[in-house]
């Protein structure tokens, strides 16, 4: 039987890579199980201009590739497989992929969250080219342009209010005629002169993949069935996020929203020795830099935990 790993990191976004860099430099010889979608959500973006250290910005996939190389440089072992199951009820912990069973003294969960998408083929083709799931990340590219936000929850209104500060006109498209968002957000959005609402509408197509950019959307009125085309420069999809926690249900405590519960100000989960970093435990900030920050915290906390257990 192989010796248990000191640390296994599950997931390979900014949180996972940062945890790997810190753990590798602390001589913990980390194993990172990347998942099949290596690199996380930044692989779906083009320019990243708010990650510190890049004066002219950096492409999302390039940033992730750089982080991967940095983690490897200090001796992180990478495995390009999905984790299919874990057992945190016994020590060492067990982490399984389709092919292999690993044991680890500590685990960092950094599996992220996935933005819920509309599911249109044109949306997939135009993501990063006018279709976005993050106004804080991409809003700047739409300064003084017309944009559309899809959704009727707090996220949609938060995105709309942020974009209205930069954009000429923000249209919020919602599939019903009442919002799910909190009253205070509704009041702010209704009062904003740059925000307009398109009620009872769903986006059925986004134009124009052939041009490689967003030029218009086709809306369908869910009451009348009528289809109309609206010129627009960008589409922000804000219909919710799903934390990637299915395989951890019953193993660590989850919040009702599905995110992993951590002790405030730490990355400690309900299981001593298991830490969670990045969007999988953060439904609020969801930024690459905050994910990287908590990845660093998780590695340092894992290192200290190993020392306290005399396993380090
Ligand atoms: P949410 O509350 O679940 O709202 C999702 C919205 O997207 C709903 O209006 C829903 O429509 C719509 N939607 C879902 N699937 C759709 C589809 N396929 N096509 C079109 N529309 C679709 O999600 P959220 O806004 O991301 O918020 C998640 C949680 O975080 C909430 O508890 C929220 O209060 C909280 N949050 C708080 C703040 C804040 O306080 N500043 C900011 C962001 C988020 P229906 O209404 O018809 O279901």
C-alpha cells in the first residue's frame, strides 16, 4: 500500500493552483487532481484585467497555464482526472478517481462553482466574446455600450447596477413579470435611469457567432410567443451559480445553498484536516484573486494542521 499523501488538492482554478504552489514550497509534495475541466472558470474568459500583476491584462487561459507551470515548478504532481468519490469519515482520508484510490492526511477542496447558463448553442460560441457571467470581470469592456442582463434575482440586479455605472443602457431580461430579487435591490434598480426591464421575455438566440461578437439577441415573449430582435453589444447571464459539491455531500457540512460551510475567516470545513478554498465556499465575491487568497490560506492551514498532528 502506497504511503498516504500529505496533501491532495481537488480542483485546478486559481484556488487550487495557489494552494498547490504554497504546499509544494512547504515540501508537502502535493498531488493535485485537476478535474477534466482543468483551469476552472477562467478558461471561459478572454481578457482578465483585474488580476494584480498584469499591467496590460492577461488572457484567462494563459493565466491558468502560468499558475499550473508555477505549481509544477515546485514539484506538484498533476493528475488530469475527475474525483469520483471521497471518504472523510476515516483517516487517512480517501480520494477516488475512476482508476485509482488515493489516501491523504489533508485535503483541500477547490472544485469551484459553475455559472448556470441558458443552454443556447450561440451562447457557448460567444462566451468570452460578448457573452459573460461576470460584470465585475468584463463590464469594463462594455463602457458606454448597450448591454443586456438575464435573470430576476439579486445577482442579475447587482450586475445591472454595476454595469449601469459604466454602460449607456442596461436592459434586464426576465422570464416573469415579478423579480425574485430582494426589495432593496429592486428599489435601486427601478430608480436607476439607465436600467430598463423587459418582462416575460426569454432569450432564444444570440447573434452573431459568425461575426465572433454579440450584435443582437432574439427574444421570445413567453405570454404571446412573439419573437423580436434587439441590437445589443453584450449579454450578461446572471441566472445563478452551482457550487461543484455533489461528491462532498454527506462528507463535509454544506450550506442549504450547496456551498461548503467554512469557519468564518478560515478555510476549515466541518471535518478537521479538510479545507475548502475558492468559489466552492464563496457565493459572495467569486473573484480569481479572492479564490487565490483562500487557496493560500488553505495550504497554510493544512501545513499547520499536519504539524499539530505531528504528520508534517
Ligand atoms: P437566484 O436567486 O436563484 O435567481 C436566479 C434568477 O434567474 C431567477 O430570477 C430565475 O427566474 C432566473 N432564471 C433561472 N434559470 C433561468 C433560465 N434558464 N432562463 C432565464 N431565467 C432563469 O440566483 P442569484 O440571483 O444568483 O442569487 C443566488 C443567491 O445569492 C440568492 O439567495 C441571492 O439573494 C444571493 N445574492 C445576494 C446578493 C446581494 O444581497 N447583494 C447578490 C447576489 C446574490 P425565476 O425568478 O423565474 O425563477
